[in-house]
């Protein structure tokens, strides 16, 4: 008896743990985005690129190191009467042209900034992908809900008609047809569940596989009013799109490289101090040296850099045109999605739901045929799922417009 009591106590003590372990973690869209920005491997790789570019900029700002030189030898006078060990020591410090140094560092700084904007663009693309998967899962959840209700409704009617067929009130063929419809409904439900699993796996991959098993999403595909002004959004995109900023920094880097090469025509100075013990005494002093740009005036390098500048200018101009076209295209798509949603705001869903209830009741009472009932059910499901598809497309088009602009639109 004591053993039984002990077993019951142990079971009830472990019950909360079992229930808690079966709870499904819930994630909002904001939490998914936060996880993605923290754990996505591509984002983390881009972060390392930014840190590397920043370190390279710091290295380019460093002053050149001095050089030390030491020599030792043996000297003998011409008449051979004096022999002495000679030694020499010198230190040389390069003194870089300040203008050359400035533009060289600025070019590397522009490269660092370009890498940062490349990271920002990758970040925006990741957020867009997470949003798309998030809304796809919400849409599939709605489809699963409809398919489950459809299967349950057909199953209930099948059991009712099966009893009536056994009593001889209806033909056996009616029950067979409903059984076939039940199998089709089960197949549709299984297919949707498979699509959900695949989409959840793709979402989890974007988040570095940080989601728990059997997670659920919190959120709805509610439609909200979004102010759309084409001119304002285009100006916003031209000012804030990370790809445009990246190309602009690449252009600045090429311009500063060209300036660096032009100032390279003015040679650097080398300041040195030395002391040498020679045969007839000690020689101590300072020296200045510089390179004479006699044979190489760096004209070819400067011309090459200027050509790169023109290339970057054309690329930036082409990118701006591309962004403007993309923004206009996404605006039109979002406006089209909004117009599609308005078609459902006139009571179409409510009318379809009421029609389905009447058809279901009429079929149970024998007033309409099975074909008429199934047609009513398919019509309602089609309208409801079309509405959910329209909501999904609106959210997807809004996310695409935000990606094209480079910022969230509220």
C-alpha cells in the first residue's frame, strides 16, 4: 500500500514537468527577426567583414615604423700602420606626405563604410525573408484550419448518411461518395501539414536553427491602412537604400584613391640620424632623403583611377534608376493587393458562410443533393482561402516595398 502511495505521489509530482515539457513555445515576428539578426550565419559572416574592414582602416592610419641599421667592419690606413674596428649605427624615420596620408586613409575608410552598408542590405534581405516565411506559415495555418473543419464536417455527415443508408433511408452510393470525399479531405490536410513543416524548416534555417520543436507563431495577417506617396517613397529610397549608400561609398573610395595617387607625385621624406666610428674618427649627423619622380610620374595609375571613378558614377546612376523602377513596381503591386482586399469587405465572406450553413442543414434534412452541398462547401472554402491569400499577398507586397525603399513603412 505504501509503495502504491509513493508511486502516485511521484506521478503527481512529475505531472507539472511533463505538462510543461509539452508546451509549445510561441514566437512573434519581432522575436523571429531578433533571432535571425543574432544567429543567422550569413549575417554573422557580414559582421566579421565589417570588423575586418574597420581593422584595416585603423591599420592604414598608423604611422610608418622607423628603420634601424647597424654595421661593423675593419679599416686599415693606406700605409698599413693603423688598423681600427669601425662601427656604424643609423635610424631612419619615413615622414609621409600629410595629404597623401589623408586621402589614403579616407579611401580605406570609404571601403569600411561600404562594407557596413553591404551588411545593412544583407540585414534587410534577411528581415524580408523572415517576414515572407512568417506570413506563409500563418496562411498555411489558416489552410490547415479550413481543411480540418472540412474533414470534420464531411466526416460527421458521412456518419449520419451511413446510418441512414444502413436503415435504407438513402442509397448506399451516397455514403460511398461521402467516404471518398473524406479521403480527399484527409489527403488535402496531410499535404498542408507537410507544407507547414517544410516552411517551418526553412524559417528555422534562417534563424540558425534556434527555434524549438513544435513552435507556434503569434500574430495575424490583419490589414492596416498604409499611406503611399510615390514621390516621398522614391526620395526616401534614394536617401536611405543601403545599396545606393554602398555604391556611393565605393565612388568616394575611388575618388580618394585618385587624389592619393596625385599627391603621390610629391615624394615622402626620410629623416635619419647616424653615428659612425671611422678610421680617423667619429662621424655623427642627420640626413634627409627623398625619392625623385624622374621616370615614373604615375600618370598611367592616375588615368586608371579616373576611369574607375567614371565607372562608379555610371554604376551609381544605373542603380538609382533601378531602385526608382523597383519602388514604383512594388507600389503598384501593393495598390493592387489593397484593391483585391476591398472586394472582400463588401460582406462576401459573411454571405458565403451563411449560404454554407443553410446548405449543410438542407442536406441533413434531405432537401438538397450531396453534389449541391459539396458545391456550397467548396465555394465557401474557396472564397475564405482567396481572402487569406489576398491578405498574405498584401503583407508580402508591403514587405517587398519596404525592402525596395530600404526602411519600414508605417
